[in-house]
C-alpha cells in the first residue's frame, strides 16, 4: 500500500534541467520509481548522459524558446501516448546590485526561470487537462523567503514562479491536474559551486567548506542540501501520495526559513 502510493510505473515524465544537479537527480529518482523520463536540457550532451543513466529519452531544448518547448511537450505526449508529470528544474542565476543590473541580465533570467516555466506549464497543462490528470512541479527557491542582496533578478523570477504555480493550480484542479513547487535551500550543484572554482574549472573544496560554514549555521539541522534531497521532495509531489496536495510550495531547506 505505502510503496504503491509512491510508484510511478507506466507514467511519462518530462524533467527540464536534467543535465545537471537537481534536475539530473530528479530524472534518476523518478526513473527509479518507474517513470519513463524525457531528460531535457539546453546542454544536449548532458541530457544524453542523464538519459543513459536512467534509461530515459534525451532532449536538447532551450526552455526560453516557446516553439521548441511546445514541440517537445507535444511530441512527447504523441510518441509516449500520454504525459503525466512535468518537473521544471532548468534555471540560471546572474548577480548584481539592483542599481547596476543591466536589462539584458534581467531579461535573461526571467526568460529561462519564469517564462521557460510558463511555456512548459502551458503546453503540458493543455495536454494534462484533456487527458484528465497530471502533476506539475516547478522549482522556486529559498530566495523568495528573504531579500538576499545581489540576486534580485533571480529572486523576482522565482517569486513569479511561485505565483504561476498557485494560479495554475487554482485553474486546473478541476481536471485532476495538480501543480506544486519546491523552494530549495542551498544545494551543492554546479550553480552554487561557481563561487569556488579554481582557474582550471575544478572546485576548491576547502574554499567551499569555508564558504558554506555560515550557511550551515543558519540551518537548525546544520546541513547543506544535496541534489537528492530536492529530488525526493519532487518525487513525493508528483506521486499519488500527494493526491490531496496542490498549489503548495514545499521547502526542502534544512529549516533555514519557516514561513507560515
Ligand atoms: N543549487 C541551489 O542551491 C538551488 C537553490 C534553490 C533553487 N535552485 C534551483 O534549482 C534548479 C536547478 O538548479 P541546480 O542547482 O541543479 O543548477 P545546475 O546549474 O546544476 O543545473 C541547471 C541545469 O539547467 C540547464 N539549463 C539552463 N538554462 C536552460 C535553458 N534555457 N533550457 C534548458 N535547460 C537549461 C543547465 O544546462 C543545467 O543543466 C534551478 O531552477 C535553480 O534556480 C537551486
């Protein structure tokens, strides 16, 4: 009974950002639970590598390109006969003070994080509503729970993802489609390792451990997240175990923020 609620046998899933970090872990966890996973990423080689690991289907796609997103979602439903799960994990970050942020940076971040999520949600929701069910999980961020300096573009894009999640959930619930988001705390991935890169591109683990120290202190658990910590939360949200859950923002964040 309990494992059955988490089983995804026979379900078809699309995971964006599947080439790295949280998206890659999500593709692997969903596949382990039985789903057939389309591993989509801007980096086609990385998508192929993940697909090999989880016996999935690779797809090179830029989520900010609306026509390409619709083509991917529609061809997946056509070729696989259905689309049950969409996980929007692809994301980018750019830093800069609000007073300095160039408009191009704001556009670049909004185009991928917010509009990319919007395109996939719109394409998938049309199919899921017609099909009579489905589950969408979007990726927000702990950045929506605070005002961290120098990442306004990123935080604003993620706040927009939160609102999109709630609005869509309110509109498609009657068709049996659930829409939720995760708002992860700090997770060890390429996105966060960028602060600790040596000139040759390798990660300086000593610098990383030192950089993470104050962040660990902010967590009651004293933890920094691993990609699987978020993938397991996403797995729960797309599974039947979450059949009564929609429009919610789940925060796998080590307890760093505890909003109502
Ligand atoms: N790592 C963290 O601490 C953290 C915290 C909160 C939220 N997040 C969010 O989690 C998600 C995954 O982040 P991650 O840490 O695994 O990062 P990552 O950099 O390891 O992976 C991001 C993936 O997205 C892909 N991508 C980027 N632009 C794309 C596009 N236009 N189309 C398709 N794919 C694209 C990249 O190629 C990469 O494979 C992001 O949305 C990020 O904002 C991360």
